[in-house]
C-alpha cells in the first residue's frame, strides 16, 4: 500500500497542478474571447458596409449612378440646357433632400479604425452632399424671397386653365412650356431666368458630370466612394490571430498535459493499467 505523503508535499503538489491547469484554461479562455471579439468586429463592419451600400443606392439617384450616365456636362450650352430642362425655369421645381446617417457619422463609428481605406472618399462624399444641400437652401431662399412675384409666375406655368381646374383630374404627365410662350412680364422673365441659372449651377457645378474638373462634385465623389467601398468589401476578411498565438497554444497544451501526467503518477494509475 502506498504511503501517503506529508501535508506540505501534498499541498505543494495540488497547488502546482491547479496552477498549471488554471494557466492553461485561462489562455484558451482568452483565445476564445479574442476570437469572439474579432468575429463581432467583422460582423459589425459588414453591417456598416451594408448601411453604406443602401445609402449609396439612395445617393445614386441624385448623382447619376448609372455607369452610362455622363451627368450634367459642362460642355453643354445654356441653349441646350434650356431645351432639355424646361423645368429649371419653373420656381415650383424642388430638389428633395435625402438622409444619409450612416455615411454622415462614419468617422464617429466604433469601427472607423477598421475602415481607413474608405474614410477619406466618404468624408469627401459627405462634403459634396452638404454642399448640395447648402446650395438648395440658397435656391429656395431666392425662389420664395419675393412671394408676390412667385405667385404671379405660378399660374402662368400651369398648363391647366383655372376655369376648368375643378373638373380636371390629376395629370399623369407634366406639360412644360417655354417661358417665352406664357406671357411673362420683364420682371417675371428676369426672375425665372435667374431661377434657371441657379438650377444650372446646382446641376452642372455642384452635382457635376463626367467632364467636371471638380473632383468633389457629387457625380465624381459618389463614384470614388462607391469604387473604394467595393474594393474594400472585396478584400475584407476576419482579422487573423497574431502569429505567436500557436506557440502559446503549445505551451498551454503542454501545461495541461504535464498536470495530467503528474496526476496519473500521484495516484499510480499507470501501475494499475499495466497490471492488467
């Protein structure tokens, strides 16, 4: 029968076993926590990208997102623009705003440091959008600045005869007539021409087109940001574990095995196994 060791030896032995197994268990628990954190980060970045893609799809309606769309070219003359965009003379024409909360708050995102390659293009795109909204505010301030003039022009652009308005139905197609054909006064002509020029500036300079020299116009900033996001998403991977982790796996596994081996020796289990 095996003689029991003294209390000090026994306590030292079990303390050593506990320390080795605790160290090994702590390491693998740490690895699991790191892997879980990196998986959450990866999924968070994917969710952020999904939000950006949805907002880019919205912005594309203002930025001529179709690849075949050349935007509002600077090479077009005012005569060509007036022929193609009679609605730019009409003060009732509205450029609606849109909201891009994910894009606007990208630099405040907890995942911003993982998005370094796309931060600058999206900051420039956000600036382009803000610049568009600022110009729309200036445009609306001018259009509604003289209420009497606005109201005098409004019925002249209407294609429906006021006398038959009550019996008319909602139009399915907007009929536009050149300002020269609706009997505008000199003051009203100056007003609608200025409205046209402001619309032309918003579309050709702020929104822009393929021949724009301004890289921050909405047309070009949108395409730069979209391309950067597509390339970033294509190369996106989960962040790998550090290269030295496998060495620590070996050490932690070794500690666990040594503890198990010493435990087998302590109870002389090998003797019973070999006896059989």
